[in-house]
C-alpha cells in the first residue's frame, strides 16, 4: 500500500501550508535534500517557490498553483498534480508531457520514464 499524502510535522512544510513562500525560501537550507515527501499541498499558491532539491515524492498538489515553478531538480515520483495550474512550469526531464497531462487531467501519479 502506498503512503497517503498528509500534513507533515516539519517547520518548512508549515511555512508552505501558510503560503509563506518568501519565508520558506529564506529558511530553506543551502545544501542537501529537503524531505517533503507525501505532503499535502492541495490548493496552495506555491508560485515563486524555490523547489530545487525538494523531495516531493508521493505529494498531493490537487488544485495547487504551480505556475512558473522550476521543478527540474525536485523529486516528483508518485506525486499527483490533478487540476493544478502548471502554465510556465518546468518539470524534470524524466517526466514526459503525456505523463504530466494524465496527472493534471485525471489525477494519476507521476511516473518517471525509465531507460
């Protein structure tokens, strides 16, 4: 059974839940992976988020505003972006356009392309 998205006990996660993107970016560590796996980001406005090195594995972004985000260095395996606003967002190269559209339109979990 896959772990379900939920609220995380993490001060950085709480900043995002409060839509304090500026605060998150300021407090984000300069190095290392940031573990926000399986977080519930439903309906949040995450524009301007510095998503570099964030592990969003299995996260839930239903209806979230991801416009303009650079997610190329974020981990999104198993995340769902159902009905999210993604205009202008960069996604990891391992995700095909079809995979992203399936998730936006039908809520499927993102699967990375394997070689």
